[in-house]
């Protein structure tokens, strides 16, 4: 069974631009979560989508948004990029929602660099 | 929300040494606890988990016991290998209901020298 895939793997943008990252979950998984990983803040939860609905959102500004399609694939968008948005963005999928008892399977991440 | 504190390292050990990575948590109730591992250039992989007090999670020679008295979930391995070099994260659900994502420690960079 194929794992979680994320595209693109690397991305370079300039301040003020917007970016869209894509995540394809493991087949059959209906929950997709996104995390931002930076050296300073570590891993931080962005949001979770389940059955095309945003279930939860972390403490990030409205410039960060996402969506989920009927095939469970998910995209996240960051508008008006800032230097501080440079990070590794990780996607995780699981069979169901609820982080206490549904194992999260992570993709390799998209490395975003904002110049 | 819930939180976790772990030693950040880097931790450098020789092959076959004993490993302990400390993790303590603050939580409402008794959430599941996790250890994830991140190898260079890869995403996170679940290493082991424990779902209730006194549970011991184990995988690939690694072990961790859920201690509610000391609110700890320390990771141990009796004899490390070069291939264990990676970053290790302790994690738990952000809230008691398990609905608000996972909260991770800062990560411990482990370096095993031959």
C-alpha cells in the first residue's frame, strides 16, 4: 500500500506570493492533518480535515487555509507569504478522526523556502 | 492544552550503549502517549505508543512506559546501533478529547557513533 505522498517536495517563493501544497493520503484514510515544522517552534498543528470538513485548527493566522476533496486528497494554501513561513510542512493521514487512538501516518513533507 | 517536555540534545552515544531520552508531560486526564522518529530527509514514523497508565510500548528494541505518578514516558533502548541515528519526538493529543492535533516535544537529535 502506497504511503502518504506530498507534492512538491521543495518549493522556493518570494515574500507576498501565495503557495499551494498537496497531500495524497493512504488509500482508505479519510482524515488528513497538516503540521508546520521549524527549528525554532518545532512541530505545530495547523488543521485537520475529515470527510471534506475542517475539524480542527491550530493557532495560525487566516493566511493559512486548506481544503479536502471527495477522494480525501488535501491541499493547503498560504497567502501573502512571509519569511517566517519558511518551514517543512508535513501532512499526516489516518483512518478516522481523533488523535488519541488513530495512528497518524506522515508524508515526507514539503520544504518551503520564502526569500 | 496539553504539553510535553523532552531533552533536546544532541545526544551522542557509541554503538551498543544504553539509551534514555527523557519525556515528561502535562495533560488533562490520561491521554495516549507516543514516540515518533524522523530519519534525515523523511517524515515522522510512529515508533511506539501507550494508551493507558502502566502500559509499556515497544518496537525495534525501543521501550517506553506510561508513568502517571511521574507524568513521564521515557524512551529506552538497551543497545543502540548507528542506524538509530535520527530525531525522536515525544507526543500526545493536544486536548483531553484527542481532537486538536498532536502536541510534540522539541525533538531529541540522537547521533550514534561506530
